[in-house]
């Protein structure tokens, strides 16, 4: 294994009623003003907002709302949040939502205490934040594992760029399966596919043989597939939703990634597709993965074969890729780019820009050329 240092900053509170049991104690050490951050309104409709606001008020906090954080959060939204934090002298940020809300808030936390623009600081000066307004996360839609790390994925609309910005990790994460009960079926499955993708992309990066990370990644994949299948039978199966929340956290808490390299090429392609189209992250991945894996299956035949055997119960590397493609269909996830929600028509010209601007990952089974990425995207039209 490669050298590594592993520490973990986020305390996890899993289980039904976790916010009621723990939130007041968790926010007690911080000052009076809490930024309550959320998305487009689901938390108001399902009662989570009222419950959390009530708990914060009982804890003696004054609440400032930061609403309307969109899926694929923008850099402009980050700046809006940072302004609110400064104007109201916010002491603590409570991010309530899926990956988009949590990501936005992790960067708001850092930006609010910086004099410089965080994108320029990270991408031009190569410096990363070490401090921010303390933050906690309440997960209402799982899949990204955003609550388990300091990395965020933000869309800079003026740059046609969607990519990582390092923010500040949450001090705690509340994972209550009941809080995800109102997430629509397609979002639950898209989120779970994102988890599967994280585990596959970690596993397919370069590692020593017999690395425990590979074994854990395969277990996370297998468990994600089993629980997605349970949801195909009964979408309201709360135990399966809970299992998927923890799969999601396991895939992104760093455990799978220590001591090895990761692939994440499908993610890089999807992020840039998202920059141009604003498509749903998990659904974009569902379209891209089979086409990408058909291109690299011969570069890592043993790994693909092992994944096929241990996750899908099939023999052979190519069979593993086709089993994955079949599973995507079985879940009713999109299989063509034309099925994605998009703010623009997805044309070969758009795909050329995606291929020309996405990050290239050297640590996957084989680094694709930009032309290969363009070809595989066109194949998915
Ligand atoms: O905005 P509201 O009204 O809350 O609706 C949301 C949104 O429409 C809805 N939702 C959330 N909780 C709900 C609910 N609807 C009903 N009941 C509830 N309890 O779900 C929709 C999707 O939410 P969003 O947060 O956008 O989805 P997701 O969790 O998939 O996050 C996607 C973002 O995370 C990034 C993606 O790129 C994308 O920007 N990622 C972040 C990662 C990280 N930080 O580690 C890793 C991932 O690879 C990913 O890139
Ligand atoms: Zn992802």
C-alpha cells in the first residue's frame, strides 16, 4: 500500500429520530446564530424544516434561513451564502439536504472567513482552506456521501466548469432514514447509483493486489446493489433506504481510498456534462459508465471479472460490464443522453466541449484520450 495518514473529523449520528435525540446537544457549544441552509423546498413540504427549526429554537438559537440551494450548486450561490454568514455574524451552519446543499455549505463555511475568492485561491495559488464557520449536516437524500468529507463539487457558470472545490468538513452528520422517506423513487435510485459508481471508480484505480480497500469496495457495491433491488420491490422499504445511506457514507468517508490510487474518470466526464447541461449527477453516471467500461475492460480484465463474480454473480470481464448495463436498465435509470434532463439540447458539438474540458485521470486502468471520450459520449446519444 502507498503511505497514508487517516484521521476523521465528522461524528456520525445514524438512526430514526437522530435529530430529535442529538441536535440540541450538538449545537450547544456554538454561538447563538445558526444559518439553516436548504434546497428548493422539499424540507418545508415534508416537515423536516419545522422540526429542525423547532429544535434550534429550543436550544436558544436564532435562525437565519439560506434557501434555494439548487441541484448542482453554483459558485454564485456559494457567494450568496458567504455574504449571509458575514452580514448576520453566523456562528454555525446547519446544512439540510442532499449532496448539493451539503457541498454548497462546505464551501460557504470556508469562503465566509476568507478575504480572497476561494476558486482563485485553490486553482491559481494552490492553497486550500484550513478554517471556516463550523458546520453540521442533516442528510435528507443520500448517495453522494458529501457529508463525509471536505470536498465539494461546484458549478462555475461563467467558466462552463463543474468541479471540486475543497471546503470545510462537517463536525457532525445526522443520518436518519426516515428523513429520506419522501425522496422520489428516481432520485433514490440515482443517488444509490452514484454510491455504486464511487465504489467502482475507487476499486478500478490502481492498487496493490490483496488490498483491503478492494475488498471493502466490493462489499459496498454488493450491498448497494442488494438494497437497490429491495427498493425496486418496495420503494418505501425504510430499512433498505437506511442501508443505502450507510453505503453512501462508506463509499466517501475515505476508508476505501487510503493507500491506493483511484480512477474517477466517469465522474470527471459526468461533471463536465453537468456543467453544460445541468443534468442529474447519478443519472449522468448511469449513462456514461457502461460506455466507459466497454472501452477499458481489456485494460483490467481480472478486476472486472472479480467485480462481475462478487457483485453480479457472472463470469468474465465483459460479462461484468454487461451485467452492470443490465442492472442500470433493471433500475429504470437513463441509458441514453437524450433521456437526461438538460438545459440545452445535447448535440455532438456540446459533447465535443465536454470531452475537451473534462479532467483526464491517469490512475484508472488506462487514460483515455479526449477523442475516445468524445466517441463514447456520442455513442450514448
Ligand atoms: O431542493 P429540494 O427541494 O430539497 O429537492 C431535492 C432535489 O431536487 C430533493 N430532495 C432532497 N431531500 C429530499 C428531496 N425530495 C424529497 N424529500 C427529501 N427528503 O432531491 C433532489 C436532489 O438533491 P441533490 O442534493 O441535488 O442530490 P444529490 O444528493 O444527488 O447531490 C448531487 C450533487 O452532489 C455532487 C454532485 O455533483 C451534485 O452537484 N457530488 C458531491 C460529492 C461529494 N461532495 O463528495 C460526490 C459526488 O460524486 C457528487 O459529484
Ligand atoms: Zn458521484
